[in-house]
């Protein structure tokens, strides 16, 4: 058993069962749907299908990061057990939750002077963040110490590649991540942009492609170019989706057919959680793997 706790936010977009199996603790983001606030708790409070149905029906959806107070409560439960903590946050290019985590760690340092709370920016999002946490859990289980794992995380976080597309830009426009003009033009021309999370953790549109089918093919081509060892890639692949499982499965099947070294079961599909989903809406497929984003 490790002498420190490895933790993250619920925006890793995996499942509570996956995190429990990997012995990764998590703290929930919050979201408001209509007039009610909920926990982003892996679909327990509001299942994904209900979230997107209500969004499409016109209910407003907003999100709120983990507060400093919530972080204090979360961290204290482990510190009281005599545990150190490595907490890895959602990308600072998407959320400022890292500031709340750092403030909590600073406040608790006086109360628990013999304990260490290390906070690291993942520069990742959704199941890309989850893929990063999964690898950190591997290294922890192999015996890597806290300080060494912090350094590894900071040195290798940019190696998680994020590629995603959406067949409906409505909620990207509402969230301010795509301009209304670009969203309108995209709808008329059936543009399905290929996007990624840049190495600074921010969301960027990389290519504007007409039709979803072409974007799927381009996503596969980019993975071949970017993945560690190219078509010989044999690492884990995580794919998340917002109520478009058929599209996600199409991408998964193409990857399994293309990358011969992938073992059965190494392509994992997950639902996009509420925090990310409030900004993407339905129709988004995101692909995550290890490689070099600089080769784009």
C-alpha cells in the first residue's frame, strides 16, 4: 500500500468503478441544470442521457469548479490518516480549479506541518485526464515515490494527445469556445471541426473538415502520425463520447483494425461527464492516446 494518496477531480470522465479499482480518490465538480445544482458524480445525480435531453429541451447548463472549502474537506480526510497527497487537477487552460486546490493545500500546511500536499496541473481534460491518472497509478503501484511521481507527471503530461470532434457546435457556441459566426457557417457547410487540447492545456480548433465521416478518417490519420511508435502503438486508448456511442464505437473499431499491436481490451470507451458535457453538448467524440503532439 502506497504511503500517499493519488487523487483527481471527477472531470477525468472515467467511472467511479475504474477509479476505485485503480485506488484513485476523486473530488466532484458541480453543475447547474435549469434551477438546480448537482454534483458531477459520474452520472449518479443526473445520468448523461438525461443531461443531454434536458439541454436539448432548452434548460441552461453551467458548471462550477471545486471550491477551496471543498478541497480542504477532501484533503483533510487523508491528512488525518497520516497520508501525503498528490492531487492532479483538470487543465488550467480550461478551469482555474488548480488555484483553489493550491489555496487549500497552503491553508492546511499549517495545520498538518508533517504532511505534504502536492498539486499538479494535468494540462489534460476528460478521459485524456483519465488516461494520465491511470498511468500515474501504474507508476505508483510500481513503487515510485511521491516526489519522483510529481516530477514524472510534470515532465510527461504533454504526451497525452487529445483529438475530438463534434457534429453539433451549438453548445460550443453557447459556452464561448466557438464564435456564433463560425458555428452558423459550420452548420450550413456541415463542417465538423477536428479539435485538440494544446500543450498549454487550452482548447484549439486544428482543422475545419466537411462531414463527420471525413473527420473520423482524419482523426485516425492524425493518430497514426502522433501516436508513440506510429502504427506500432501498443498503449492504452481512451475514447469518450456525449450520447453518440455509435460514432465512438466506429472510431474504436478503426483504431483496433489499424494498430495491430493493441491488445484486446486496450481501447476503452467512457461517457463524457457532466462538467465537460455541459460545454460540448451531445454529439462529441474524443480520442486520447500517448504520443508527441508536436508532430502534428
